C-alpha cells in the first residue's frame, strides 16, 4: 500500500498498529490530522507509535495533545510523550509553541514510573537548551536522586555543560 495514494485515517492507524513508521515520516505533514487522531486510539501501541512519528515530524497542534498523554495509563505512551515533547534534537530545528520544561519537570517529580521519569530527565539533560530551571533540577538530582541512572545523567550533563560552557 502506498500511503501517498491512500492517505486516510484507517491507513495511518494500520501502519501505526503494525509499527511501520518509516513510511509515515515523509508524509507526516499530509497526514497530520490522522496522526493527531491516532493519539486518542484505544490501542496504546498506536498512541505510542503516533508519538514516535510526531517526535521526528512535528505537526501543528500536537503540543497540547502530547501534554495530555503525559497522563496516559500506559507507561510506554507516557515515556514517548515526554520524549516527543522534550527532545529538540529529534525535531531538526522545529520549535514548539509550548514551553515543555514545566511539563517535563512535573513528570520527573511526580510520574509513578521510573521509565517515564528517566525519559524526562534525559530530554532535559541532553536534548534541549538549558535554563535555570533545568540547571537547578540537575543539581538536585545529581546529589539526591534515588535512582542511579537518573543521578548518572544529571551528573554527566552537569560535567558536560561545565566543560563545554554550554
């Protein structure tokens, strides 16, 4: 099936459900509404895979929808929502209209899943420009996080920022 010839919601959903994401990246702008609709799908894998596409191929109106998915019942959806919202590196110069930092800080501080908290920390530490809010969080996590992985990322990011002056 060629998505360029049959761009409709069901075709997009089917590709997302099967994990065939590479076909969707080049046509993301054309299928933007279908990708946004997929964020409400009953199948958590469809929601997760839509987030994975939107992470690399952002479409207008996605930010508020992604923020809502930070509260999804499925851990994998919340993890990818944190990444899609916070990873500037994946978006090749695209900028979001919403400041993602408060939402990522909230995920770090309150998400019940360590997987989601780690994803948010990595995005804040490595994948976006730092500001005072991020710096303060990294200092606190480097010295006091219970999770070794989170302490490692916070400490490493601080050392990197200090060494490079970034």
